């Protein structure tokens, strides 16, 4: 098995995802002008999760003032219709994304959800919230970077725990849609399968492993946040899955900074996991091919 | 293995879920009065998916006129705050659910999402759409009922195909949120695990099986609908999963009737699968216990 505390292990990271991870906090496109309220936001592709997070502050709809369109790749022809509708409804439409139609350039990248989020926060008068997020990410980075040796590095330790396991995300309702965001991140960087429950997750946790107990054997419940539903789910799951791993709370204040901090920590974990499997944690060739096919 | 064409196999169905399945089309609480537009809808627990479907017709929000609250169990204390907010915003609040606060009684049941949906359609002037749904369900029932022998019964055949496999739902964007709805149904009735992808599913399908090809061994891609993203996903998945099963389109017109018809067909499939595993397809005792704990 590769040693995460040896430099040569990091040669597998041909696409330099580790560097992008280290540099992520506070790296995003800065607005060059003032935009008029009221604000709205719509997102797809890599933009779906930032749009969900932003919907806690900015309506997830076309606004009369400024609508931010987070056009995160794999448009499959939907983008043009959306832009037309936004231009009819809003006095200003700001498109962010990797494509030619975007005035705010955000490259197609596993970490782009953070960049979309931060740009819109800055552009919509929420820079204080943005700074809270960045502070939370910097605190995560301090403990998760490669130079922190495995025994003191929670991200490296969790990667080892997840090796040859399939995570099932058990997430407090304080962080809606974080589970599918982690499922996506863990696939994109960790190149591995995980299970996000449907809404009304308790029903699912109670019954999904009833018929075939062996389906629980490879599963590791990864627990984020604390609430009554989560505790009830764990009561059921603890006898059915291989293990339960509770993530320590991040140094952050507020549901959005906490959610983004968990996401960033899991990005590090996914990165280390890919290295343990000997896989380049960045995008592979098939992703680029499909991105072109799915303009 | 139990024989799905022998009557004694159905003794396992202690909770009479088969009867509820057969009787489902057109069985729902009828509105006893006229409600005033504009309409809004919010849902949780078993009400989350009908609220998502209805959001294609009725805003998913508190309306000035009538707000329908689909209070589908596992409230965990959220219900009261929601009702208070709805009463402030709307001139009329109609609560449907199993609890005491509900004026429209909908029992806690695996098939209740249909009942919530149909009640609200009928109560909001969408009874034509409701009838389309019922016709689609009746057409499904004709081929899926126990009296139709296995060789002619697509639901029984699909249950056999899914035996000892884990479905991964590959669903066209024509049916948003159908994948998690099926994940929930397959757990609740089939007592089995399945995988719903996150939004922007193509990214996930491309990368989730890269590091450990053996993670694809138990997976069966169940394909619903046809579009470019689905075809691109299958191009990637076909070499990585154990098999691909394309569902035949239902006899239905329009995205909502089609989605509900697929859901109803998969309810039958999940029912037969539970019987093949020798499990009662209805709710088991732990569900009732947790429902009480999670008022």
C-alpha cells in the first residue's frame, strides 16, 4: 500500500489536484462590478450544489434584478433555453462557467462548486458569509494537508478507514443536499462508490438492509452532524453495517460554512483515498471526452 | 426459491400489501369542499415526492390562497413550525397525513405518496391530470398482478432479474427526483439497497467505479426513459456493471403520469422481490416503533 507520508506517493497525482486543494480557500473569481438586487440563482452540472446552498440566501429562481446562472458543464443543450428565459425575466444575467457564453470564467474542475459559491456570495453582498467559509476551510487545511503526518491528519486517517469500504452518508437535516454532494465528490476525486439516502432518509435506513443482511457488510456509516433523525438512523444501522464513523465538527459558525467545511474535508479524504488505490485523483480522459460530447 | 405463480407464496404477505397494491389506482381521499387558488404545497416524510411532482404544477411554497401540507410521518417536531408559518402566509391551510393535526387522513403506508398526490391534484383543479395517472396505473396493474403468470408478467420477471443484485437507477432528466423515490420504495417494500445518483449524474457514473472495478460486480443498471445524458451514462456503465435493464415505457401521456406509472410498476417489482427473499413486503415492527419515537 502507498505511504501517504512519503513524497513519492504523490507522483500519482499527475493532474496536481493536491495543489488545487491546498490553494482552494479564497481562490475564486472576484466580481469586477456591482450587481443590482433582487438576486436569483440557478445552477446545473457542477453548479447544482452551490445553487442549493445559495438558495438558503438567494431565491433559486430568475430574479427581476440579477440572475446568476451557474453553468457547470454537461449542459446537454439545456443552457441556451435557460439563458433565454433568464434574459426575459431579469435586467441582468451573469453566466459563470467553463463555456464561451460565460462572462465569469470557472473551469470545469472537481473543486469548482466552491468557486461558484464564493463568486455569487461576493457578488450579492454576502461577503461576510464568504469570509466565514474561507476561515473554516483554512482551519480544515491546516490539519488535512499532506505535510501533516498520518497520526495527526484526520483526512489521511479517514481515507485509511474508508479503504475497501462503501460509505453510506448519514447527514443531519441541518445540511440539506450535503449527502448527494459528498456522493458526487467521493466519486469524482476518490473514484469510488458511495450511497446517499433519499429524502426522508429514516425510512430508507430502517428497511434497505432487511432482506439481505450481507448488503451491509461493506458499508461504513459516515455520520455528519447530530440530530434526532440521525441518532434514530444509527440505532438501526449499528447492527447492520461494518462500522460507524462520526466526523468531528469543523471550526465554523453557521450551517453553510459548516457544510462547505465538511465538503472540503471530504475532498481531502477522497484525494488520499485515490492515492491509496494508486489512481490519479484528478479527472481522467473519459471525463474530458464526455464533456465534449455533452456540450 | 418461492414460486411467484403459487398461491402459498403469498402467505408471506402478512400485511396484505398485495391487496393495497391492487386496489391503489383511484383509491385516495376525495376533497369535500372547494379550495381557493393560488395554491402552494410543502411536503415531508412520505410527502416529499408528491410535493416534488406537484411542484411542476403548483409552487412548492406557502401560497396566499390554499397551502397543502403533506405531513407524511417522521415529523420530528418540524411539523408544528411549518403549520404556523403556513397559517401566517395562507388564508387556508390543508394538512394531509396520518397524525391528529391532519384534516385529510392519509395513513402511514409505503403507497401513500400516490394518495397525497391524487388528493392535491383533485383539490387544485387538476383532476384531468389525475385521471391520466389513474389510467396509466390501471394499465400497469393489468400486467403486474399476481394472477398474471411469470412469463407474461414484467414485474415478476424484473424481480427475478434483480435478485441478489443492487440496482443503480439511471433515470432520464424528464423525471427529476424519480431515482431517489425509487430508492426509497425499493427499500421500504423490497427491503433492499439500491443506488440513486446525485444531481449531475453523468459525472458520478463516469467516475464512481474507476478505482475498484469489483464495486460494479453486484450492480444492475435499471434504465428509465431515454435522453442524451442517459445514453452517455450507459456507454460508460455497460463495461462496468453486471447488466443493463431498460424498462419499457408505460402507457401514459405526460411526464407526471409516466413517472407515477414507473413508480407503481417498481412497487410491484419490489413486492415480488420481498416475496422471493421470504420477507413480508409490508412495514415491519421496527418501522412502527421508530414512527412513534419520531412524532
